[in-house]
């Protein structure tokens, strides 16, 4: 499902080009549940952005869901992204639309039949415990609620691959446990999951294969 | 999918809000000005055509020909070329028109012992000859005729007419270019606004797998709607202004340009204006770049 | 603090980027059009003044007065009121000017057995009387004089002149209003753009304790700079156009309006245009509301 | 320093007006260190927003740093905010300015003498471990870095009151511990601190007076 070969990423920021990732290679099989761990600034979000082709690697090769991301044409990027569900660390909700419309939007973009959209969107909101706030606008949500809305949007299309960037960062312990349960459930239904977190304890508690980044290098791959 | 795109376009229009309204108004102003210029241009063209029709060169004759020789003379004059029409004016007719021209002082004519005015032929140059050079050559050719004593008129009047037309064409081109620029700038600005209000959204849309078509088409549509709306209001305003002003202006027009009525745009011309508005709006919608903001 | 505010204004200008440029261009166009209209207006006013100067009412006299009685007659005519100047035209002078007017056909005059033209006084109405009604009354008062046989001229010509001026004033008001509207819309739109690009920032600035003055003043400044820049370019463009076109136009102006040269804006008028541009820009900067976006 | 008397906050969201806070009363003395704890959506951020007058209470009275927030005139809000340092849950950095400029901006707004601005801003960035990223723009920061920049901006003016909304939410354990140390240090120098967090463990670990919110009600005030 995911395959990286000697990937490096340098951000071009004027005089000093910072290496955000250096020589990263690993692969994730279809149906795996992998945790991406590492301290703040280690490069977790950068790695995920490479996977959904928001950034291109400075070096190396990447393949995701059958797409070769180095040679992928711009016009075909939407195709790649449609097979991936993404929970953004900062939620990234459409500000002018309600929570419900945010979730339904993904289905409309995919050309889902009209009749299916509303029930499926509500089902996803119910799964993350947000059906009561469906008509709220993003600015009216607490940070935890925004994160759950982002998760609902990611899972509503039942993607082949789920990339979750710190999906419990803004949630209290109880809510975090619930959300992790939910992600596990989605995984058991066949979705490949890559979950990034800076909380070592959380990574340990999940008892799954864990990739550990430190200053842009993959220092551990175990479990 | 179509209803989705239209829905997004409507959302964009709403999003533009008060500024969208400004945009439509600015487009209206631009197109109204363009339309007004066009209208004036059409009417001036008509006047120019009429003036050219009225352009005369008068050849005074040495002697008044005998009535039966007039037809022969006219044929001879016609033969010099570049002539549309020839009219023979006898000595008597010349005196009559002088009397009319003198008006209050026409008593002068009645006291003349004999008619001092020569007979003449009034020559209307054809379209190709109604230029300063053409007329000058025509005058030369007419002067060369044995029957002609002196040739008058034409050249300077045509010169001045041609100068007016040149000036008019220049002004027209300048005004047209400036207004077209203003209109395009306006639509682009308005669409950039919408785009900017939408920039974060577009980024997120791309991230969740929306294609460029889904993202861009509504922008084009809202630009087109703005342009069309502007064109419609402009056309309405022009019609109203024409209906209101034309009756008041017509006496003046007759006096100065010799036009009996002020024409309005024809149906195809109106359609062209509307189509131009929509096209301009769509162009603005496509040209706008949200990226221009730091 | 001042350098800080100016720095923020410059940042706002940069932020507006390509759209700010469009805004300046649109302001330029608006002000250039306004300026051009003003220029035409100034020259038309001059022409109108000249025309009014030239407006004449001619009173034909029953008999030619003896030379020593002319002064007395002129005083008498002057006494009817509403008169700026009176000029006596003798029978001989009248024939001379007829001869000049006839041009090629002046030989007619030489063949007259005696001078059929009457002596007359040419009356120039004063400013207050140079209206259709004023002239009509003047004609009546002149006709009432014992020495006067018939009074001609004035009324219709003034009527038509007044009509032209009315039309001109109407057009001027309409064009001026429309362009002012367009200019204000443009600046407001441009500033709204800047404001929108800045909206999140303004929110955050408020949250960290920036006063409204620190937040709003740079906006006003950048609007003013845009307006001033637009006005400067417009003025430059107008000067260039005037320098380029005036020499070519002057023969035509002389022919049609009787003006020997096309005047440009005076220094205070130019300052007014610049000040107007800056003021307009500042107004746009203050009026703009970022809130109009949903 | 802070005094609330029967405060309630209802957000006006169309047909259903949600009570985000109900009948909250408490006070915090000058120099105290108080933790505000509660699950996601409990109303922590809402409570903080009332304290810096970003929102007005629907009912009740509030006094902060000597200002009566119910009667405070709009033009005097900046005065209130200048005496408060705020770490926003979502960082809220000025996107068009570098990290350094973001921090310096606060000092410039306060009219700090030119010569003092640069050294003080750099000192604050050093304290949160961000001096190396001083010239980066917010979009170039990891979430943890953004949160630290927000903290640097809050402390640079040495405020009388520090409101910190989940200041360690995007940080790994080590970094979080460091930041908490830093906040404690600021507190020992005389700043009153109110720290909101949804992590019960963190609240317990701090061993400070803890106010606990649940569904908008103050259910506990102990320690
Ligand atoms: N667009 C960018 N331009 C320049 N540098 C960047 C950019 N994005 C990230 N960086 C830098 O790259 C490094 C890795 O950032 P990244 O966001 O991947 O970290 P992270 O592991 O997700 O951290 P966190 O847990 O705090 O979110 C950081 O030092 C960050 O400042
Ligand atoms: N502007 C708003 N309009 C309407 N409702 C709002 C608004 N802001 C917050 N709410 C609602 O008020 C409740 C409390 O939100 P608040 O942001 O205070 O929670 P929180 O304790 O900070 O949660 P978190 O830990 O997730 O940040 C939530 O249900 C939220 O949806
Ligand atoms: Mg990250
Ligand atoms: Mg919160």
C-alpha cells in the first residue's frame, strides 16, 4: 500500500535549507495498522504530506495505493486523494460550511448518488459523536470537536488508506480512547491505517508496529 | 454534478457579497460607457455618410449652354470620372438660391439690372473620390474642361471632414481600449476577491480529492453571471437614456450633424454587447489568481 | 510609532500585490476620465463665454443718421438697458461686409445702381440678458425705439446656445456622478481586498492588544497612497495627451468652437485633482469593510 | 486578579442556543497558579475567551486585572489585553510575518523602545527553544513549534496574567515537561497563571489548585 525508498525532504527556506526528512525507507502492506511516532518537529506531518502528494520528495521514490508519486501527473492527484482518508493535525475544515456539509462535500466530489449522501454523512458524524453539532460551523466548534469532524470527513468515504495525524491531540483521555477504538474498527473492516503521534505512551499502548522518527530519520521500526 | 457546480457558483456569488455587487456595478459602468461610445460612433458614422453624400464641387461655366446642350454637357462632365452625380444649375436657378440665402436682405437681388451669376454644374464625388486628394484631382480634371471657367469648393471641406473622422477614430480606439482594460481589470479584481475568500477552501478541496474542474468551473460561472448581469443593466440603462434623451437631442442633431434621428443599437449589436459582457466576465473568472496575495 | 504605521501601510500595499496594481490603474482610469471631462468642460466654458461675447442683436434703422447724430443715437440705444456694447454700422460698412460675405460672387455688389442696405446698430447684450427671454425682451425694447425699423437676430441663436449648454451641463453632471461612483467603488473594492487579506491578522492584532488606530490607520494610508498614485498617473497621462493632441486639434477648435488654443488645467486645479485622488483613496480605505465576506 | 460571579455563556446558534457555561463563580488571587481542567467541549476555551473579553458573558459579572469586563468600553479593551499574555489553543500566529516578527509585534504595539525589542524577542524565543526557527513563517512550522511560538509571544511582555489554553497539546512528553517548567518559572517571578488542559493526568501532575469544568459547569475546585 505504501512504499518509500531512500526518501529525503528538504524545505527550501532561503539561505538554510532544512532537512525535514533524511533517507527514509519503509513499506506498509495492505491492511496493516502502523503507528508513526516521534517528538515535535521530527517530521511526521511532513512524511504524511509526502504520502498524499501535498509535497514532493527532494530525493527517493514513493508509491502509494498503486500510484508512483514521483511521476504522478497533477491532473491525476485527485484520483490518488480519493482513495485516501486524511485526518489533518489542524482539522482543515471548510470555514463557510457546516460540519454536515463538510462531511457531505467529500461524497459530492466523489459523485456519490444523491440519496446516499445524507445518511452516510450522518452515520460518520454519529460514529465520532458529533451528530448533535452537525449544523454548527467550524468556528463554533471546540478544538476537540473540530478534530472529530475532520475524522468523520476522513472515514465517510470508507477509504483504502487512512492517514491520521495526531487524531487525538485535542481530545481528553476518554474521548481519545473512543476515537482510537473507532479507528481500530475501521481498520478491522480492511482499511490500512497510518497514525502519527508524538505521544510515546499512546504509541506504546496501541501495541502495533511503530515507526519512530527523530530529527527526520527513521530510527526504529518494531512491533 | 451539474447542480453541484451551479450551487458552488451561487455560493461564490453570495460570498462576493457587497464586493460582488460593486463588481457588477463596475462592469455595468464599463459596458455602459463602451455601449454609449458605440452608439455615438454609429450615429457619427451615419452623419459622416450623409456629409459625404452632401459633398459638392461646383464648376462655374463660361457661358450658359442652350437648353438642348445641357444633357450633352452633363455627360461630358460625368466622363471625367470619380463622379457620383451631376446637377446642372442655370443662371436663373443660381439667382433664386442667392435670393433665398440672403433672406432679409434679398431686396438687393431685385434691384440688379441683369443676372450677374454664371451657370454651373454641381458635382457629387463618388465614395472613393470623397477624400482630400481625390477631390483635388477631381477639381483639376474639371478645370481642364473647355466649358468650365472656375471650379470651387470641396477640397478644404473634405479635408476638415477627413480630419474629424481621423480624430474620431483615434478617440474611439483610445476610449475603447481604455474601457476594455478597465472592464477586464474590474472583473479580474472581483473574481480575485472571490478567489481569495475561497483560497483556503480551494486548498482544502484539493486535499480531499476535488478535481480542478470542480474547483474552477464555478468561478468561471460566477464571473460569467457577473458579466452578463452587468451587460444587461448597462443595456437597460442605455435604452432608457436613449429613450429619454433622443427626442430632446434630435433638433440639435438636425442642426449640427444633419441627422434627423438618433439610432439605437440593432438587435445583433445588443446581443454582441451581452455576449461580450458574459465573455469578459468568464475571462476575468479564468484569469484571476488568488496567488497574488503574500 | 509613526514609522511603525508607515511600515504597516507599505506591507498592506505589498500585500495587495497585483490587485493593488489593478486598483491603482482603475483609479487612474477613473480620474483620467474625470480630468478629461473637466478639461473639455473648461474649454467648452471658454467657448461659451466667447460665444456669448459674440452674441449680437441687429437693429436696422429707418434712415441713416447724420454723422454728428450717431453718438446721440448710440446713447439712446444704450439707455434701453441690458446692453453691454453698441456698435453703429453705416450703409457703406454694411455693403462692404456683404461684399466680403459673398466672396466669389461679390461682383453682384459692384453692379448695384445704389446701396440698398440700411444702416444699423449692432447690440451686444450683457451677461444677464444673454438668455432667450432676456434677448426677446431686449428685441422688444429696441423695436419700440422711433429710429428703429426692424430688429433681427439673437433669440434663436441664444436659444440653441442655451440648449447646448443645458445639454452639456446635464451630460457633465451625469458623467461626473457615474465616474465618481466608479472611482469610489474601485477604491473600496481594492481596500476591501487588502482588508480581507488582512482580516485574520486584524483579529489576531486585536487579541494581542493592538488599538484600532494601529490597525486602521495603515489601511487609510495605503488607500491614500493608491489614490494619490492614481491621480499622479492620470494627471501625467492627461498632460501627455494634451501636449500631443492640442496642436493637432487647434485648427479644428478654431473652426468649430472659435477657440484659438486648448487650455490645460491650472495649477490649483491640478492640486485639486491630486487632493481629490488622495481623499478618495483615503475614503475607500475607511469605508471598506472586511466583514462583507461570509 | 480574576473574579467571576454567576457567569453563564450561551452561544446564539439559530434555533438551539447552547449553554457553553452555566453559573460559574470563582476567583483567582494575584500570584496564584490555577489549572482549568475538563473534557473536550467542557467550555475551557470559552471561559478563557470571556476573561480576555473576546466574548461577553450572557449573565453574571467578571473582573480581570482591575477591569470590570461587563461595563468595559470597546476602546479600552486593548488596555486589558496588554496586561494579559495569551497562549491560544490554535497558536493564532500572524501568517505574513516570521516567528521573530510575531513576537516583536507585541512589543511594538506596546510602544517598547526600539533598542529593547530585538533582544527581548530573542530571549523569549530562546526560552521556548525556537531561536533556530526565528526567521521561519508560521506555515513552515510544525504544530508543536507553532504552539511554542505562541507561548513566546505571550510571555515576551512579562504580563501580569498568563492565560494558557492547552499549551502542551501539540508537544511530545519531553517538550511538554520543559514548557511546563518554563511556565512555572514565569509564575515564580510573579505572573498569575491560568492553564487550561483536557489532560487529567497533566492536571494531577502539576499539583496545583484545579478547577474542573464538565458540560459548562464548575464541578470541582480543589488543591
Ligand atoms: N513548509 C515548510 N517549510 C519549511 N520548513 C518546514 C515546513 N513544514 C515543516 N517544516 C519544518 O520541518 C520540520 C518537521 O516538521 P513537521 O511538521 O513534519 O513535524 P512534526 O513531526 O509533524 O511535528 P509536530 O508533532 O509538532 O506536529 C520542522 O522543523 C518544521 O519547522
Ligand atoms: N463560537 C461558538 N459558537 C457556538 N458554539 C460554540 C462556539 N465556541 C464554542 N462553542 C461550543 O461551546 C462548547 C464549549 O466549547 P469550548 O471551545 O469552550 O470547549 P473546550 O473545553 O475548549 O474544548 P476543547 O478541549 O475541545 O478545546 C462546545 O460544545 C462548542 O461547540
Ligand atoms: Mg505535525
Ligand atoms: Mg478549547
